[in-house]
C-alpha cells in the first residue's frame, strides 16, 4: 500500500508499505478519512524528527481484521483511536503516573508504533488503542473526534472555572474546538483572538462570544469587559513562538495560561512579567481514550459543532501539494480531510 509521510524539512513522500496483518492483540483499520493536523504541517515546515505513526493521526475507519485475542471491538466496527491506557508495568505506571506510560507512548509515537499513520488505506495497531464511535456521527465529522479530544483534554488540564473570562488565541481547528469546549465547561465569556477576519467570523458562528484581532483591539475589549482586570485564563492554540508571551500578557494577576498549540521553535519570554503576575502555566498534550469517548458523545448530541470546520476531501496524490500549500499559506482552509482510498 501507499502511505504519505513527512520525512524532513519541506519533504513529503508517498512510500510503499506492506499491508498490515494483525497480531493476536492488534486490529487492522481500513481508513475512511484522515484530517491534516497542524502538527503535520509544523513538522513539514520545521523539520521535526516526526514519528511515522503520528503522520496522519486524525483518522476514522472500519475494523477490517482483528487478532484472535481482541475483545473490545469487532470486524465492521467504525473506530477511531489514540494512545493506549497504561501498561501497569513500566516505571511511570508503577509510580501512579499511568497517563505517561512509556510503553503506551512508544506504541503511539515511538519505535514500537506503526510505520505509517492514517495517510494510508490501512493502519495496523494495538486493539487497546481504539474505540468504537456512535453510528449517528457522519464519517467526515468523525474525523474531527481526534482534534476535538485534544481540546477536551486541554480544558480539563487547565485552571478554567465557571464564569471565567477566557481568551482562546488562534482560531485554527484546535482553537475553534477549545473555545467550544470551554463554553460547554462553564466559561462566562469566550473571546477568540485571531488576526484573520474569516476565522474570526467562524469563531462567532461556532459559539465564541467575541472575536477580535490581537493587539489594540483585544486590549480595548478586555479593558471594557473586565474594567482593566484582564482575562482569567488564556488558551494558547496558535502553535507559534510569539503567542506564548502574548498569552501571559492578556491574563490578570493570578491568572493562568494553558499551552495547547505545538511548535518546535524557541520562544522568547519575559520571566519577570510571568513571576510578577504569579501566572499559573499548564501544558496539554494528546488525551485519554475515556476523554475521546466523551468528546465523541459531545459531537453526537450536538454540544460540539465540527461540520463548519471541514473543507475539501482530497486523495493521497494531492496530499503533498496540499501540505505545502498550507505551509506556505497559499490556502487557508481550517480542516482538510484525506480519503486514502480515493483516486
């Protein structure tokens, strides 16, 4: 089979991989859709040492084959997936840190993980990494369960309290979804902070209370809304170095920032401003399968709106060009999906 991989800075290849066959504890998923994640684009732009197993991790598909020991799903089930539960044996698990299990992380994004991700017709992986999803979710919408779960986990990791004034910095898919989850979790006012006018309009259409450009416009809105106190919390979803300090600057003394967007570049900060404000900093990465189930249910019952974020569905032959177009900002789609069986 052909699989799409980011192989270096500015390098994308369609490579040949063996069709996977399941071991006793594994399944093979026939991929229906896979979203292009911002981290796929960042890896292409910045030249990360990018794990093949996470190049195309926003996938949904159907169980095509399963090993004899698999009991949690069956052939024909529509599934999505992420990192497995803790193994119970590694150093992290034995120290009550199972969410950081080194075995699970290795199977997800390390040397024991698959040799390709969802940019391929088939994906073989451990069965404990997948969950069945509600039948009523549209297949294209189901491809956004994974990024929506990132937002769900970020809000849980954060210091958000009911009634808070919340800034969400960056209105890409993760930012737009984080704004919705924050609102569902009880945020009093959600302010989307985004320089692009089209994305600000999309933020308002998907539930943000206010959408403003960064800089003077944001400062004016916060001054009016909080009488100069500033926001209680900011979610930095932009994934660029500049917004880390900006996010701290827009919260009040004693406020908090949750870093969600990913970049491999160095960021310049002003430690004295962080310390003098006694800001709490949280970071968020991936999510649990239980959080993924909860997120799928929120999409199913309409508490999360994902369809407005979706754009074109492309084939594998168009994937390399599309990633380059996103990297060079020749297109500004929020979420593009790949059908690896098309063409």
